[in-house]
């Protein structure tokens, strides 16, 4: 599996996508396809999710998998105001594309969900959209200190964001942390439409705390 530390298959991400808010969005179908300003690539911290979902037995949550940051999704984002979702009815993603993207996503269901929820708003066919997902995913390097975290730690949000930016030679403010109940949920990377790093705008969901808990990698 490519970039195994990032791309561990996770059914959990699908549940997270449904159970946690993903920022402010326009009502479904309210924005035509392709009308957005940049992309947000969301990487979820697997150990925190698994700790709060003890009955999840997906690959992400199995002991010994060493899952750390895993792919959540690539979302069209507006510079201001709410961002588009479900811009039009979506046809199922082709089987060949699904098979390939299982190297990055949790499950077939998550792939279809991400296309229906976000991908249709990109203005490009499903095959092209998932090529963008793959390109963005492979562009992000996780700082070494998070790859094999051997005990739970509390980190400064500013330090997390700055370490990702420095590791990826990205502009300041191009990474954003989101959290829930004091625990890290996502690190979100902001990309231009042609997948170069850019600063995130103020409407990207962010954590209001100054520090977050990151549980140890299992």
C-alpha cells in the first residue's frame, strides 16, 4: 500500500465524516460545479478516533497497524463564506478507479461518499478528481515526530501547524488543525486548484484551543 503511514485503509474515516462537522458548507446543490477557490486535504489522526470508537475493528484501529495520519478527504473550499457540497447528483465512481483508490481510502463506501459529497463540486470527472486526491496525498510529508508517537502527548496547535509547513516547505498558515473535546481530529492542508500549497483562509475550520491531545500510535 502506497505511503502506508498515511494511507492505511480506514472504515473509521467514513463514520467520522458523517459524525463530525467539516466546516461551514452551502446547502446541497446551491453552488454550480467548479465554483470554488482552492482545496483542503484533510488528514485524520487515527489513534484519537480509535480510542473513542472501541468497537471499530477496521485496519486503522487494529493493534500493530501503526496508523497515524490517514486520508479523510479532499474538499473544494471557498475563500469566504460557506463551501460547496453535493453540487449535483453523482454517478457511482468507476470500479477501476475505486480499486485503485482503495490504496488511499478506507473503503469503497468512503470513496463513493467523498465523490458524492465533495468531488462533484470540483468540476472535473471522477477519474481526474481522484488523481488530484492521489497527487495531494502523496505531496504531504508527515513530520517525523508524529510518525511513531510512542506515548500520548499534548502538543501546541501552533507547533503542529508550523512543523507541517516547515517539513513540506510550505507557506505559513498553509496547515490548519481541527479538534474536538481537546483532541486532534484533522490536520488540514490548503492547496491551490493546481495543487500548490497556499495559506488557508479564515473560514477553514480550526481548533479554538491552544493545545490538543494526540494519543500514541498503536
